[in-house]
C-alpha cells in the first residue's frame, strides 16, 4: 500500500518560561490514499501542533514526517501542492482585504506551472464547493460563516492535493451549517480522491466522517483503530471517558468530571503512563512503566490495564 502521509515517532516541543512543552511527544501514524483518519482529544493535547508539523510550520525535535515518501523538512516548497489545509476559523484564515476569488487563486498563482488557466480553475473549484463563481468578487465579510468555510475549502483544494488537513473545520460554525460542511467534505473526498487528516474534539462528526480514529492525550496517541471499533469497544480508559462525555465535550472541548484529576501541566515530565493521574484502572506498574503499544485486531493502544468489553 502506498501512504500519502507517514509520521514516525515525531516530537515537537515549545520552549516556554519554566520549561519545555512536549506538545507532540512521539507520534506515529500512517494515512492511506483516500482515507480519513480523525485525530481526537481534549484542547491542548497537541492536535494543531501535529498538523503544523505535517505542514512544515513547526520543526521536529526528532522523528520524521513524510508526505508521499518525501520528508517534509527537506521539501518545504513542494509541500503546498501536496497538502491542503482547512483551519477552524475561516475568518482568520482568509485575508479580509482580498476578494474571495483572489484568496482561492493565490495557491494557484504561487505554484503556477504555466498550464493552469487560473480563472477557469477558480470557477471550477467554487462550483465543487457549492459556491456560485459570481460570488468571487465578494469580500469575506459579505459571506455567511458557512460560505466562508466553503471558500477556505475551495482554497485548500485548488491545487487538487492528495492530502488535506482539516483542523476543527466545523467548530466555529452553527450546528445547522455543520452538517452541510461535513457532507461537502465527504462528497469532495469521493470526487477528488484526497485523504483527510481530520482533527476534532467533536466525536459525533468524527464517527460520521472517519475511517479510523486516533485518540491523543498529552502529545501521544493512546489508542488508534477503525472508527466503529473505537466507538463500540474502546480499550483505553481515556477513550472510554471521552466517549462517555461526548455531548459535553462537543460544547466545551474538555472533559467533565467523569474522570478525576486534571490534565497534568505539560511542562512537567511525567514518568510512567501519562494518563495515570486521571485513570480509574491505575496500578503501581502505571507509575513507573510507560506502556508500549499493544496491537490487537487492527487497532493499537497504550495501556497496562485496558478496558474489558462490557457484555
Ligand atoms: N506557539 C506555542 N508556544 C508555546 N506553547 C504552545 C504553542 N502552541 C501550542 N502550545 C502548547 O502546546 C500544547 C498543544 O497545543 P495544541 O497543539 O494547540 O493543542 P490542540 O490543538 O490539541 O488544542 C498545549 O499545551 C499548548 O498550550
Ligand atoms: Mg487545536
């Protein structure tokens, strides 16, 4: 199988007063062509930092990230044609002074290879995302939130990249618009054959859109596997807690009091399992040994005392 994205033991840190935040702390994953992998977890677990690593916007401390077999760090220039990005807030990601036609055209102009008719491509990609090409003379503030996110999607897809990162693409939208944008992303994937790395704390949308799910906690993937298996039979106590708190999580982006304890300060180096301070299954081993991944029926999880399926 050829992978559009390979992340090997990637680490990304931020130097902050009082220490270092290991925002991405040894993440490994692969994404096949046309596949959707969702990355879920509470705010601050490192999802956006991981996306920035894939885009080459944050350097790796160690490990490697490859897009179509090429290291991101060694080919930053070519990356724009192979990775599209849709951020959470289309207002922030579109230049307010530019008519939207110009925003959509920009990646085409920057990476122009001479053959593309830019105007025709802008019209085409606007139609793909359900916008009338006549709207291209408008400014972002003259559009609704949903229309603005359609523009951001059109811009991400303008160069027809094989990989598109979506960082909470529906989080800033009204509930009624959210479903439209999700359906659009799903339709575009089948017509344009791209793979999605879909970042979200909203488990409902993840179940709808993802083939596989990776659950992140404090910079690390603690469980990963096919979507239905993760939702119906979680192994990691954190995954189970996330699922149990789904409606609240959707609103707040953080766990309610289903689990005791707080997320540890990411500046502190934790020994043993990083989830131990909140884990209902904690035993002595968890304080000293960081669990290695266990592979089981196409999924993996990092836990010494996994959840046993309730029958
Ligand atoms: N530019 C930055 N400088 C310092 N710390 C950062 C920076 N960006 C993110 N962080 C920290 O890194 C951790 C992961 O953040 P982030 O990747 O934004 O998480 P998420 O997207 O899952 O909410 C958090 O502890 C956050 O405070
Ligand atoms: Mg984020």
